[in-house]
């Protein structure tokens, strides 16, 4: 990508999109195209078509998505599959129609089968049954991957798909009904009195890996410049942690001294989804931010006023 070329970030106000935008600006890219949710409805086919015809982007980062944790995915599966399919279909198709040089589609580690071998290789996609607590979201993301691959095969486009592990960072969602596990832990421990018990979902035994949004943004730019294959590619630290150990890490960072209780009547989700990052590591990319240091930085700079503003509707990045 040349510094003056037009780069559209779909979802620039979200966790990932904002990190990509900041990274591009720091590197001197001067022609970044964005649109808020009020300016452009990404689920509207005609609006997206008109936007692309006017702006004519050279490159596209597709970071807009409706996202959430186990509760949100289980409660609003129709929203998760419909909104994500609409966004993906519109942006990917219009990227081809308008001659976009390259598109990067952001997927998720939840696309892989619930009982995948660990660590999860890219080739394991569609090799087994999905995790039922987020299958609607996963199916939408898989459709996006297949759409990119299909347009590459039929039209010769250069649309790549990346699969990151769990992401955290600034501009995150801390709504207890809709957030992911790390974000929910931060809020619960922060709001609890120092010695009061905190009740957490599940058993604490599942394992997850976490990548800072800044590292993900760096990886996305790296792949935009160096990767041109239809095969999906994993992005992650290559190391996971149990939810129980993570909860103690967050508790210590926040300074909570109370008891941690586990509600085993609530679902755990996938037991483990550690990504095999051999492919991107061989290309020369590795994350830089360690988990504990990253969480400390996020918590130190956290503005808790945003907590009351997160609703189900805000899960569409790019507001």
C-alpha cells in the first residue's frame, strides 16, 4: 500500500478498526476513508454501493461486525447471522465491483469446530461441528471467508481472510450482557467492593488466548503488505490461559481481595481454541504485548463512563 492510496476501514470506531486506523496514521498513511453508522448503514446494499462508487477505495479493511460473548450470541442468534452476512456481502461484493486492489476480512477463532485438535491449524476449518453457543456468528464468518475465496477464484480478486484469537484493548465493550470474557472480568472485579465475593460464569477450566488490538492491527498491516493467498491465516500469541488463572490475574491487577465463586450452571463455551500461528510466524510476524502488561495498560487507561453507554446495538463496530 502506498501512503497516498485510498484505504477504507469498515468499523473504524470499533475495537479492531480503531487500532488499524491509529496504526495507519502512525505510519504516515494520509488517505483513510471512514464512515460512522449514522453516515453509512453497512447492512443496506444500495447505500454501500453508492458509498463505494463515490469514494473508490484502493484497499479495504473489513473490521465491522456484530460481536458479543456467550450470552449475547445465545440470546440474539438471528441478529448475529443476519447483520454480519449483510455487512460482509455488501462490502465484499462492492469491493469487486469497484476494483479494490486488496481486501482484508477479519474472521474469528470461533469459526473452528468445537472439538478441534489443539493447536488449531487453518486446515481444520469445517472439519467438525461448531460450538452451539456461537454457531450463528461463526457461520456468518465462514460465509465471509468462502465469499472472499470464491471471488478470488472466479474474478481474480485479492481478498484475504485472517482469524484472530480473542481480542482486547482500548475502545472495548464492557457491557455484562454482551461483552467477551476478559472484558466482563475487568468490569466485575472493578465494580465489586474490595472484599466482596465475585461470581463468574462456568467452571473456569476452559482455556483462551488473548491478543492486544494494537498487535492485531500490526498483524493486519503486515499481511496486507505480505500475504496474497486465499487460504485463511491465524493471528494470535500462540499461548493460552485458563479462565480461572485469567480471573486471578485480573483480580490482582485491579486489587480485589474477595472470594471468586464459579456458577457451573452457566455454559463454558468451547473448552479450548488455541490457534496454530506457524504460518504467520514463518513469515516473520510475532506479537509484542504480553498479556499481563496489556491488561494493566488497558485498565490504567480505562474510562468507566463508557460502561453505561454500551447496548446490544453498539455491538456493530463502526458506530
